[in-house]
């Protein structure tokens, strides 16, 4: 993992919140990984915590009790803590990105941050 300062911040409902690596790791231990029965094609962005992939919004919500305003906010907070963030993309998501996750000019999921 990259050496990142803690805590990271995210916004929910216009309020700034903080989150730490320890909170994320504890949340991941309570959640089922995405490769189990919880996988859904309507969820594109995941973070790798230990050996499990977890949906970024579920992970931060479980860690803090507060749901981030959007997926991009969750991705950036987890990236700031040094967790690898990946996109599960198929079809048009590979070429156009997801308008709800990459505002403005469409981007490839794998290059959007």
C-alpha cells in the first residue's frame, strides 16, 4: 500500500467527514466481499481491502455510518487512504464511462478518477 496521510475526507449532504484506514479495514471485515452473493452489475466501483473487493459506497457507509454524496467522493476518499480502487465495466461503460460517475466529458472507467 502507498504511504498516505490519515485521515481522508469525504462529503455527505454538504458536510465534511473523516475516515481512516482502520475504519475501512474494520468495515471490510464486517461486509461480504463483492465476489460473493452481494455482487451486482449496477455497482461499478470497488476498493480492494485485504483480499476482498467491496463496493465503495457500502464500504464508507459501513465504516462511518454516513453515506458519501456520490460514488466519486467515495472513490477519492479510499484512494487518498491508499486503497486500490477498480471499476467493473462492461459494454458502453468501457468506451463512454458512466455519466453519473464521471461528470462532464465521458471517460473510460479504467482511467476516471
